C-alpha cells in the first residue's frame, strides 16, 4: 500500500494577451452581476476572441504551487492550457510552465513573469478544446499544440498518454492515463456546428479502445489506474460543453474497473458520479473574470493497493479577489 499526492489544475486559458473576455463570457458575467459595467477593451476585435487569463491570478497560482510543493508527486493539468491553439497563445502557455525562474523569486522569471518551473514538479498534461482551436473562431483540429507541447503530448489529436508514479521504497504504482477527446472536425458536433464546435468533444471509438487496452495492461501488472480527460463524461447543463458519446466512456471505465476520472472543462469545482464512477472536475485555474464559478486549485491524496485506488483527501482552494490569494474552501 502506498499514497500519492498531486496538484490538479485545469482551464488556465493562458494567452499572449491577458485580460480578454469573449462576448459570450461577457454576457454570462452581466447575467451573474446585475449592473456590471464591463471591462476596458471590450469594444474591439478582442470582444469576439476567446477569453484569456487573469495575469494577477496566474502569478498567485504559481506562488501557491511553489509554496505547496512539499510531498507532491505530480502536477496534473487537465486541458485548456492556452486561450487558443495558435502559436502565440501556446508559446505563452509553455512559458508559464517552463520559464526560467529567478533565484530570488522562484515563481517568477527574471522579467517578473509567472512561472511554475521553480517548483520543480513532474508535469502531466493533455490538451483541451481551446488548445485545439485552429484560430480565434474556434475551428477545431488545430495541430500546433503537438509541436509546441510535444515534450508533454506527442500522440496527436485523439491520442492517449500515460504517467506512471512509483516511490522507490514501495511496490505499488499509480498510472494516470489521459485521453484527448477533442473534435477531429465540425461533423462530430451535435447541434449547429458553428455554435457547438466551441465546446464539444467526441469520445471516439479508436481513442477508447486504446484507453481500455492501456488500462488492462497496467491492471495486469498490478498497477492502480485513474483516467484523465478534459471533458467530463457526464451530461452538462449546457449542450455546447457536451462530450458526445460520453456514456461510452463510463461503460469503458466500468469494464476496466476504473473508478476515478479527473477532468476540467466546465469551470466548476465538483465531483459528479455516473454509474458508480467518480468524475472529479477541477475549476478554472486562471481564466479571466471567472466570477460565477471562481478560480481554483486542488490538492489530492490517493491511496493505492495493487489495482485499488481510493481518494484519501481532496482540498479545494478558491481565489479570494479581496485578499488576492487562494484560500481553502470550506
């Protein structure tokens, strides 16, 4: 028996131009806060570009992760790392993870940009729908992510990838198996493609087959397994955020004996359950003006005994805009 601890973040939306708000998100903020007057720069071409990140929160998240790195085995990032899949946004997102840190301030670069590199944590990530946008209009199946983040994701659209954790003094292993369920084309959308392509995904049969095969292989070796996918396999309130064929993911998990799936996408912190499968959904880490659902970072400790995985502790930390810090949520 062994325990593993990891930090889970998602939906950072890091972009080359922080502080941008898409018209749909603007309307959502207005609905949430009656009398909201808007933010600078909205009446411009940026009004129609996908929402980016909050620079101040990105700095504080980097600090939080650095200050809470003790005994952490992995930093898990479940997609929507960048604002879009265009090179400028992806490069800004990569710099957030790899920027050379200052010796004086380990969570900042010499140019005072935030960086997670100073924490020195092992990193496991996968792309989300935003990372696959080919342009600012949400056209799916962009492939720049695979080139810019190739060190972390080299299996292409609808690929799978595994991170295996093991402590040197123990026999138990924990495998994180991630699956990219991003759209290959607009034809996979349900509803009007121009509208649905922004947030829908597809649980393709080939990806699921690979996910099941890898899981069974690890179980045969006596490893515990959890799954990671950007899109939570459940029916969301908004059909535009739907993972099409999501029930097939639940069926595959039941077939394999996988009981935990870590995801993001909905910008909501919560745990859902489908047919006994727990879906642990991270809130958005740094998305701009995420006032309705908040900005979040999560620490999770799991116990592994052979193929059995159990969550021992999950701590959720929500951004407090008044105190300018992530604080434990009660």
